[in-house]
C-alpha cells in the first residue's frame, strides 16, 4: 500500500496517457514518456561506451572520463524507478504501439541488470 501511495500520481498520469494514445493514436500522447525513455537509453549508452574507452586511458585522462560517467549516471538517477517498474513501463509502451521504444528500454534494463555491480562500483 505504501508503494501505491507514493506512485499514485505517476501511475494515474501513465494510465490517462495510455488511454488517450490508444483511443486517439494520432495524438502521440505518450511522446514525452518515450522521450524520457530514449534519453535514459542514450545516457546509459554513454556510460557503457565511456567505460570501455576509459580502459584504454591512464592517469588524469581516465579520471576525467570517470567524472563524465558519474555525471551521466546522475542524469539516469533522475527517474527513480527500479528495474521491474521500468519493465512495466516498457510493457505499457509495447502495448500502446511504441514497439521500438519499448524494446530498446527492455534492452537497457537487461544490460543494466547484467552490469549492475560495475555501475554500483562506479557510483561509489
């Protein structure tokens, strides 16, 4: 019940946007949610690629790249959902017809679960 009390507003807005998008497909009511999902995917991709790139660097250059990774991780933390809540959002997007966005978001969540230990070490 505590979860429902803290997330009643986002869930009701999501349900309203989903109903509008299903009833009026030309309205693109879920576009802001899709934009947030793509932004999170881009930030996550930036963290992964800079992590691979930082392995080739030494000294001060590596510290600057790690600082960039930390900033991208802080941007990803703006949306405070856990992995299963993100999968529910992706499933809703798949049902609403935003198939590419939903699949990319599922991919992002899956890769995040695979490398969660590395991400946790980077945040500390």
